[in-house]
């Protein structure tokens, strides 16, 4: 197995390349090492991938500029959307690479695999790349920080609004893995709570489905008013293209992209995506602070047309808060125990330009307001980056699943 291990440069000062193998004794050199584990080549490359890593790099650059004595390195690897590959990389990083904290770590199956290793090795797991609410539910961990967006918050905002607006019968087209299952389950709860009905669902293989015809025909035959797409990235884009080819929306059926992020809207283009309701916790043009963050980080992106989504901005926010905590604790103390460091993160309010002021709950969920957006029509857009209009904002306290309802063992205890 070949891993992509390289320093991320730019504004981050060069502090030396990692050797291929590093003993625990050698790692005690005062340098904090972050392992950015992400999809560099698959379905979620644009959704999370290199853009998220660029946001991690931005957070490192900012904290090192503020604290010249703090040394931080970043190593990266492609998990290939395979939990076994992710586990092997994470063990290598923790056992011989001197890595102190994981960041990004999507998709959900990969996140769950990494979560197990991080807890076993008592390291920090900053999960900003997977969306399943199970990470702060049954699979919560004292080593984990998650968010600030999940399937519960996405389903809550989108499903509730669409159902109350008259879309009271639903059919789900769902990616057959943990993220899709959680998105469907969470959204179904809110459809029913708003007085709607779920008429059925069909699951498609993940990853790599390109032909959604049979799944969409099943959805159409149900006569549901809303076809809910419980997937994201390439799956979402391909499925949306085929809904247009079949003329589904022209017949009055609504399509709800439950896992839609702004990166998907950019890939689809406004003519295809216009009118979609979607939920994000971050939008680059939301306020002065989000615009300031975007203007600082955009020079690190692979292409000038990239717009960061909630996962990318979350990678920045989580990394920045972690490094602030390390600075306050001291590097040596922070490296003693990942659980202890995460506890300190929970005990300190968060504040950054991507999300503003916030907190981390006892279950590890980063809490911030969540926004329901509608994709603009081409006529409404003022330019290439002007894609979304704000429909409503759900306050941070109401945006996420109640703490007592998630089934997190730490909360029960």
C-alpha cells in the first residue's frame, strides 16, 4: 500500500519532512502532527478531499503565525473510500508516524474504522468529513469531535420545510452505506413529524453507480410528491442529471437533495440545480466573517472556481480550535492523552471566521447554526459564486439532535 505523505507548503513554514518511520521516542520533539485522511481520487474528492486539506493548511498557517514557537506538520493520505485502507493508514501514522490527531476522515464507513483506532491509541479524531449522526450517537467516542453538520441537522431543516410546504409524500433513493442509511432514517423521522408519509425507498450500490434509471422509475411509480436523494457527490450529480432527462420535475414532482452541498451545485450548474432546497452550516457569502475566511483561503485551492462547503470549512474550524487548545495546554501535555485534549476542547468555546462563536457538546458534536438555502435560478445569480439564497436559519440549540436522544454511551453514563 502506497501512502501519500507530504508536507503541505504555502504559508506554513517548512519544518522538515517526516521520515518514513518514526519511533514514539523520536516523535517527542515538540512538533504537533496532523494526519489529513481524505478522498483524493474517488466519489468524494470534490466534496471533501484536497479542498478540505487546504482549509486545514490555512488553520495551521494562522495559528503558527500567531504562535511562532509552535511547530505543526501535516501529512496526507488517500483512504480510497475503503475502511481497511483507512485503518492501516491510521495505525501506521499513530504507531510509527508520530501523528497526534486525525482530521477530515470521510466517508462514514472510513470514519467509523478510524474512530476505533483513534480510541484504541488514545489519539484525537477531528471528524469533519463524514456526516452520519451515528458518530455522536451509538458510535460516539471521548476521542472524537464531529461536525459542524450531520445527517440529523440536514434532514431536520430540509425535510421539515418541504413537508410543511405541501410535499407530504416521500420516496427515497439512497446510497447503500452508512451515510445514506442515516440520512434516510433521520429525514424520514422529520417527514412523519411534520405530518407526511414515506411511501418507500430503494438503495443503490456505493460507490460507482452511474445508471439510476431503475431506481428513479421505482420512485416515479410510487407517485410520491417528493423524491428524496439520500446521497451526495458524484452519485447526487449523476442522479440529478437523470431526473432531468426523465422529465421528473416537469411532471410536478419535487426533488429534495438531502445530502446536497455547494460543491454539488457548482458541479451541476444552476440550470440543473435551480430550486433545490439544501442545508449547509457554512456559505462563503453569508456574512463579513465568512467572506473574510474565504478570501484568505481561496488562494490555496486547486482551481479559482472552487467554493468551500461545510465540510471544508469544518476542517478549518476544528483544526484551529484543536491547535488553540494545544497551545493553551502545552504541546507535551496535549500529547499525553487524546481524551484529555478533547475534553479540554469541549470545555472551551469555539470561535472562528467560518462559523463564529460556538461550542462542542459532551457527545463531541460541534454546535453552530444551520441554514436552509434554495439554489438560485440563472436569472437570480449575480455571478459565478452567487448560487444560494437564505430561506431560514435554525439556531444552534435547535439545529442538532437533542443530546439525550442520540444513544451515546457517554451521555447515558
